């Protein structure tokens, strides 16, 4: 059986959880206390989650885990069959991980240093907010980011969901930054509906 090591409120673990739910895969979930990572290191040799153990193979990094699951369990798919469309999804994954996440990480670091009110933070916040319009446009005439539910939705939803709500006991600074800097307006009805639609996949 697959084994997944996870922290509570980990956005990267939620990415993998969405992929596993889509594929209907059973997994042994191992909760790890972020304050005591010794059991995680002893079992996997790594400090960060998610970590997927698949037989003798240990896979780290949420994007790599999703790609591993696709290769091992191709049905139902998370990537389009058409090579051009699959390449578009891969470009999106790279953009989200390298570009979209840059501003919230910069803001989080600035707040941690006590520099949360400067012009750079205002500029980064405005860029995050403007990008909500890109996601709203991606959802024009379709239920998910690239048509059918897939890897792009798994990668983006755990972060964009904070534009709608945050759990009261979620005290992760990065999550608070995303929640406070992203505001859904009446210009984002499709994005709001998508957030709810994808959330239902983890509740099913």
C-alpha cells in the first residue's frame, strides 16, 4: 500500500491528496508533528512533506509525486493525452511553482523580518490580486483550469482556496499572507465556484 507522510494544513500535502482522491487510490496516511521530524527522517531520510513511499521507492516534492502517481496509475488521468496540451499543463505547473508562489513567499519573509508595510509588499500584493483575474479567465466556459480536472487543479487549489476562507486554527504565516492578500470580488464568480467544486473532491 502507498504511504503518505503529511503535516496538518500542508498545502503541498493537499496537492497530493487531491491527486490520490481523483485516482481512487488507498493510502496509509502518517501524520507528522512539524516540531518533531525525527520519525519522518528515520522513515524516509527527509525533513519535508509530502513524502510518498511506494514499495521500495521514496518520492518527495508534491509535483514529482503527482507525476509519479500518473506514471504508476494512469487512469483516470491527471494530464491530457494530447502531447501539446500536456506540455501546456507542465508549463503551468512550472509557472505556478516558480512565479506565482514568489510574491507570497517574499511577503511572508518580509513580515517575518518586521518589514510588512513597505512599498515592495504593496507591489507584490497588487500582483497577487491581479493574477486572480488570470484564473478567472482560465475558467471561462469550463469547470477546471485546463478543461477536465487534472494536475493543474491539484497544484493551484491548495493555495488559491485561501482567497475564499481560512480555518480559524490555521496559524501558518504563509497561509495568512495568501488569505489576507487575495480578495475574491464580484469579478471572480467562476473562481469562487471552482474553489468550492475542487474542495468537494476532498470531502467525498
